């Protein structure tokens, strides 16, 4: 007999919000599988504020019910993971879309070296009406593509909520997402931690009752999380591209100070150069801050850029560089002021003025960002 504190082989965790029509079925299926598996286990239902009697139904079917008042898919599952006593944790929705009556295939890869197993709905078979058209042919494929390109994670169904993993993995992942984006966070953190992800086919059935998923809101939360977790693609690469392009445009303005003739229009590139360099430098600074934050939070592994930054820069060196840029900008402005106030003429005066303002902007933002970088590094 299991005591409240005794360790178990497996915990089957289900998040629940007003699923009175299906929660009992899911719990009964899970307990049926447990009875024949030979494993010591439990079914943990995390109720997220149901008003239809779902907790009572789950308890009546033999589940251990945990109440989580803070709303959200992620919050419910994080509470369930914390409460689970099993060495292996299986998670799945309580709307009877996943089949809890046969979990052997889902957990099998864990004994073969996998750290996390995803139930792939696309290879397992999606029943008619089980997945909305946009989710099936747009949302999931786009997120899968982002994971492959940004994070080098090649999975066929990143948004499957039917998963199994070892309890010890939780301490390594440091999960924190409170919403649907928890599904993406689990994959990103597992992959960046060097852990192995496996997939097995998992049939997916149509749910009875209204779905809690909001296509636009939850889709955006996933996309937002993935973009923030990929500062190279969101900040570093675009910033470097803009900065180099701006520098080239600046150079063009010095080579052709009268402007560039495009048909009947004369284009003065100096203004575009100023804008591009300023935006590019700002993006690069934001990218470094984002990478430092992601590394400090365990979301990203330390890479070459972070190591170079830590080896070459400190608060003092960044402030010194910022000061030099500001002084250089003020020096150019002072030179131009003296020259023009004495009635003289300065060749490339417009270009020099634009260069001075650009250097001032970059220096000022670097100086302010330096304190943010240090704050992120020492958090």
C-alpha cells in the first residue's frame, strides 16, 4: 500500500478545467493501465478552478486531486509536477483526446536513453474534427519550423500535450511558463540542456465539449516565447546586418557627398546611414542583454558570443568605450561649431555632423545598457 510520502514508479498528471464529461473517463483509463502495468503509480488531477464538479468526479474515480487557483495551462502542470511522487511523470489533457489506457509505448523510450518522450499526433493518427485546420496546417508546422531553424530541434509534433519524462529532469529544466507556451519551453530547455527527446505515435481523438485553447492568444504566446528564447535571430543577426549596412551607407555618403542620382531623384544616403547604424547598434546591445538573461535563467547554453563578451568586457570597459564614443561625437560637434561660427567652410560638414550624432547616440545607449548587462550577469 502506498503511503502519502512513499516514492512511486510513475505519476500520471492531468490538468483539468471544467471537464466533467471526460475527467472520469481519463482517470479510469489511466488507473486501468496502472493496474495491468505492474508499476506503482498514481493519477494526479490538477484542477484549475472548475465549477462543474470535475474535482469530485476525479476523486471518485480514484485520482489524487490538487487545486491550483492561479489560472493557466502551465501553472496547472507545474503544480502537478511538483506534487507528483513518481520517478516517471506522464502528462496529458483531461478532455479524452489522448489515450491513457495504454501508456507503455509512451514511456518505453525512457528506458532506452530518452529524457523526454513526445506523443506525436500526426504519426499516431488525428481523428476527424480533433484538430482545427489552422492548428494542423499552419500553427503546429510553423512552430515546428521555428524550433528546427532557431533551436536545431527536429520534432514532428512540438505542441503535443501528451508527454513522459523522468522526474529528475525537472530540476535541470527550471520551467516557469504559466500558459500554453510551457509546451515549447519544455522542448527548448530540454534540447539546450543536451537532453535527448524521442517521439512515438499517439492517436488523437476529438474532444467532447468546448476547447479552452484560444488560437490567436495562445499561438502568439508560443511565438513570443520562441522569439525571446532566440536572441541571435531576433536581435543579433538583424542588428549586425543593419549596423554593417549602415556603415556601408555612411561610407557611400563620404565617397559621394553630393548624393546618389536615382533617375530624376537625388538620394542623400547619410540619413539612412545614421538610422541604420543606430538601430543596428541598439539591436546588438539588446541581443547581448537577452543572451545573458537567457543563459542566467538556464534557457540557453553559454555560447561563443557570451564567452567572448565575458572575456573582453566588464562594466568599466563598456563605460569607458561609451565615454570615448560620446567624447568623439562631442569633439566632432565642437570642431564643426568652431569652424562654422568663425565663418569658415568644412568639407563634408553634413556627413561629419551626422557621424557625430550617430556616435553620440550609440555611446549613450551603450553606457546605459552596460548597467543592465551587469545586472543580468549578477542576478
